[in-house]
C-alpha cells in the first residue's frame, strides 16, 4: 500500500464568472518513508493539492488517499494521523513557543511528554526561547516551531507546503537535514517548494506547472534525461550578451545562472560554432565558453519550456 | 473534555495577554454607562418661550408669570408682533410662541371665553410635543384658578369638573435613570457579546490558524463551545460590573432578585454569542464581520424599545421586535428592576430566548465548515 495515492485530481476555482483551473488531472503516488518533492513556480497548484490531501478542500473529481484512507470518506482518520504545515506561518503569535506546542499536542489528544523523542532534536533548538511569544521568533525559529507542532502527534505522513520559503540559506539547509532524519524514523514526507535546488534533496520529485504534473522521477533520472548540449558562457558585458544570444534564431534557450549564462541550441553539433559567431558580432571582453553538465534547474527549465 | 479544556485555556490566555482588548472590554462599557444615561434624559427643561402680548392686561401678565415660574420655560423673547416673534424662532432663539390677543382680558370677563395661539418649532419633535403639552397644562391650570376666583362664593359648582390625580406605579418619581440604565447596560453587553466573538473567529481565519485547527481531529461543536464559553464569561463579568456601577452611581437596586437577571442573562448571552459566531462563519475578514455586526446591533438596539416604546412603533416594526433578542432582555431587565418580577413572570421571555439560542447556535454549527468545496 502506498502512503499517498493521487489519481486524476481536478480542481477548479470560480473567480467571478471565469473558471480558473488549479489542478488539471494530477496523478502520482508516494511510497512509505519517502521524501517526495512537488516543485513548481508560484500559482502552479501546489497549495490546492496539499489542501485536498489534508482533507480541508474537496476536489472536483478524481480520487486521493492518504495511508490507505480516502480523503473524502475517511477524512476523520486522516486528520488524526497527518501533520500539516501550511505555507503561511499559522501558529498563534500571541501564545508562547511552549503554549503553542502544548496546544497542538492537546488538540491531537496527546502530550509533549509522550512524543518528545520525535520532536526533541528540533524543539531543543528553540527550547531556550520557550517563553517567548511565537510572533516574536525569527523566520527560521518559526519554521522549527511549526514543524514541531506538525510533528507532536507522531503523524505517519507529513505535509509541508513551501516550508523553506522566506527562510535564509543556512536555516534551509538545516531544515532539510531535519527532514532526512525524520525520514529515517519512517515518516512519509510530501514537501512542496519553489526552490529548484532543493529538488536534489528529495527521493523523488514531481514538477508541476499550471496544474499539470510534468514529470515524476528521481532527481538523478531527471538530470540524465536531459538530452541537449549545454554551454556556459561568460563575458564582462553579461546583459547585452544575453540579449544577443536570445535574439539569435539558432538558440533554443538561454538562462542566467549565477556568473554564467546557460545556453542550448537547436542544432547540438554546431553549438560552439554558433556561440563564437554571436560573440564575434558583438563587442565583448573576457569571454569564457565551456560545455557543462546539466543540473536539476536546467532540466526543469527545459521541461517547463516544453 | 481534555481538548475542550485546552481550547478554553488557550482562548483565555489570548484574551488576557492583549492588554488593549482587556481595557477596551472593561473600561469602555463602564465609561459609556456613566455618560449615556445622563445624555438620554427625556425630561424637557429650559424650553425657550417667546411671548407676543397684545393685551398688556393683569390677566395676561399673571398668566405669563405662571408659565415662567413653572421651571420648564424661559422667557427669551418678548415681541410686539407675531412676525417679530416668528423671526426669533427662525434664529433659534425661541422654541415656542404664545400669542395673547388684544381684548384677551375683556373677552374673558365679558364673554367668559377667549383665544390663545401657541406656535411650536417642530424641528425637534419630542421637544415640540412636550413643550406644547406643558404649556397647555399650565394654561389649563390658570383657567381653573380664574374660575375659582369668580365662582368661589357659590356653594356648588355649576359646571361638573373631572379632577384627575395620577400616581406613577413602579417608578413613583418618574426617574428616567432607573428606566434607562438597565436598558443601556443590556445594549453594551450585547455589543460586546456579538461583535467581539465574531471578530475572534474571523481573526483565526485571517491569521491562517484556523487551517491548522481544521486539519486536526477537533470536532465542530468542541471548537464552537471553546469560543462561546470564554466570551460568555467576559460578558457576564461586564454585566456584573455594570450592575455594581448602577447600584453605586445611580442607586439602582432591583426590586426583584439579581439571580433572575443572571438566569435570563446566561441564556441571553448564549443566544447573542451564537449570533456572533454565525456572522463569523460567513465573514472572511475582520472588516466584514465588524461592519455586519455593527449593522445588526444597531438595528437591534434601535428596535429594542430602549429609546422609544415598542407599542408606538408601526405594526411592521413591532413584528420585527418579536425577533429581536435585545428587546426581550430590556423588557426583562426593566421588569425585574422596577416591578420585581420573578422567574414565573418572565417565563415567556425565557422560552423565546431559549429558542433564539438554539436557532443561532444550531445555524452557526451547521454553517461552520472544516472543509471547503
């Protein structure tokens, strides 16, 4: 039995008279003890999917189950054993850290003591501030508290909706380390993010765009499926260079990536020659060109373009 | 049960942690209770009188003396012509004109009959109506006095006269405060109960905390009771403070039992809080819930019989008051405070209130959805 099964879920919202489609027939499944990443830009339908799986939103059609329970019929059972961390910080800002945790333990009919082992590692980091009000915590600490609250009733499946949005790089790294330790304890984790670099930290990822699931695979397979020849190029005049490359008809794609532009061409074999031709036509200094291995972001960019 | 205990604890912690809310909750109604009853005084004094005396006789002067010495009127204008007197009304110097025709005394003596003209500025209807009535009353008295002077040597009165003496039951001195303060207290408790409770749930919606609650196994009823009880306690506390204030400041001591008031208030508050919760299940933002509860309590208060007697409202408005919980509580308050009514006397009110409580709360629970479509 799979931990999460999603079959052909469709969800539309009514905005005035127009109908906006949030999810257009999504299907995938998640194994027990797996970290499954839903990667996609803002507005792709990630949150709608999470709300359907956590039984607070009804889908228009399709079937979904969590831990073998139907999200429509057995919603009560699901609510007892999943942890949900909404994208927006939604603990009580006027209650202290400890009061928040106690409260969420109580509404799930448990106590902090009972499941302290599970949250110990995370909670111990914010325990020195346990008498501080949750609203006054820093972003990273809020995130840790929210995760503690989502974990306090020992859920079998954990839903994390964009847990690292707006959190600094160090806290993000820490957060993912925590998720990996939770995975070891057998908790299934469905996590969504808009940061593509986080995709490599998942066991499997699903790329979602405009309510459509583009590909479901392990991060390695996603990368290995990238077939184009990818070139990195750099010059002192980065912006005019990009303009020139994008304007060239032989170019398939060009994205700025840190210090380099990543470029692919319609005709793989002549890539280098094409690039050199573009540079000759312009006035660029300190030009550097070399072929590179695609990373996961390149793959998603390519997938989204298709 | 344990879950409920924690829900209540959390709610109370939140309320007591916000000092501003706490102050608003207790100080504001107290200040209102101290100010409003003084302002809501129906007794009209200091009516500005303008006199046009064409007669300049003993009788006319005597009558004017009698009017001004009554305490209700102030002689502000003494004009030669009616046009001038009207001008004074236009300038808002006077509220009333009393015109005494020439030959007033002569006609009265010779023909036993004379006319007077009273013109009233009716912009303020209450003042105009009461002013004219007072003036007529005084003139009537004066008329009697003159008759007595003429016919005092007769043994029997040739004209039969009905002499009316009235007693004011339940409020012998016609003290309007005894009448207004309990009503205003009801209004304040209602405002706190309905708008405060509805805002609270909507706040959870706005903060997104309700999302976490919805994903938890908490039952709808538990959640709603968890919201009801803390505000019920708060409103009862405000009521208690108000009753203490009424006793200490206005010297209002109920003829009936405090327990009767509390018994009714506890059912009443369940109904009013239920209404607040119902509003909150529809509102998405605190502005929406504020405006709607403002609208509802405004109608409830104005149609409650607090300011104007229900019996003098048009029939359709009277029908609305049957569905207005506030009017029931105001009636009960006045009955217990002034008449000393007991539980048996307000049986009908209690049943109606139970109906309101079940209706509003039932609707609120039905309409509160943990999941959306």
